[in-house]
């Protein structure tokens, strides 16, 4: 039996198990990773207030709600979060939406913090820079296409640069969906939920998308492009 078949059989068997009592203590299966820099480190492009609220409230809520959803299903606890996200159709129906929304939110945000840095931005060099130019014509053309995709998201969602086999793609996802759900590997993503920018930019999403380039950590993105990290149990898959 290959790994995917084993995972699917494990998840399928869990679907037949009754959940534990509601009063059971919630297990801390996943924890909120600290920001890799101070809250005000991305000023003036992303303000301190937004970073505190975004990380300490929104991201924390995804982690807490994910733990709450998974606690009654102990045989799911040994599966890494990426396996859960990539096999949502096999997740027990009572928690499938919660895992999709909160597991996706946890993964997406952990990546988001990791691919930003103080004094970031500039034109990407190395393999990722060459790949962007080859795929999109130039970095400027890539930026324009990425921003337009971000503007096209209706309501809440994300805009991504992903690796799809040997090709790069720009795609968008609604809510907290991850490109992993489509079998594509996210290299960088920008959160276009209003909570990511509204305190500073109000309804000017386009201004936020343009300013965001100044904090992108191309060193991390280049590492992700060149060497996919190992897949441990937690969302630290995105910490490089």
C-alpha cells in the first residue's frame, strides 16, 4: 500500500468513528507560531496595529478552531496538516468545513509571515528571478499580472505565485483555500482579506498590493522554489 492509499484508508476509517464527548478538553495539536520579526517591522507598508490584530487574533483563531475540530477524532492527530488539506473529501463530514477553513487559514498565514521581511522587496535574483522572467516576460509584467489577479478576488481570498510541475502560475483562491488543494505548491501569497490591509489602506486594495512588494522576502521564496522543504507534522512546513 502506498502512502496516499494508507492516508486515505486511515481517514476513511476515522469517518466511521463516533466523535468523543463535547466536554473533552481541546488538545493543542497545533500552536500559533510567533512572528519572525517585531509587529512594527514592516512599517510603513504594513502597520503595527494590523500585524498585531492579524496575527494575534485572526491567525490565533484559526489555530484554536482547528484544534477544536480535530480533538474528537484522535486517529487524525498523527496526520500532518498538509495531508488533511490535500484530502478534504476524505475528512469526516462533521469537521470537513472547519478543517478546510481553519487548517487552510493556519497554513496560509504561517507562509504569509515567512515570506515577508523588513527591508525586503527589490527585484528577485537567482533561480526564482530567472523563472519569473521566463514565464511572465519580466518582473514588472509579473507584478502587474499578480496585482490584477489580487484585485479580481471578490470578497475574501488570496493571490498566489505557485509552482505547478515545472511551470509558474498566478492563481487566486477564495476564503482560506490553499493551492495545495489543487496539487500546486505555493511559493508566495498575498492575503487580500480586508483584515490584512483595511486599518491602513481602507478600501484601496490596489495601493496595498503595490506597497506589499516592499516587504517580500525573495530569499525565502527562492529557497522554496529551488528546494521544497520537508513535510513535518505541523505548519512549520512553511518556515525555512
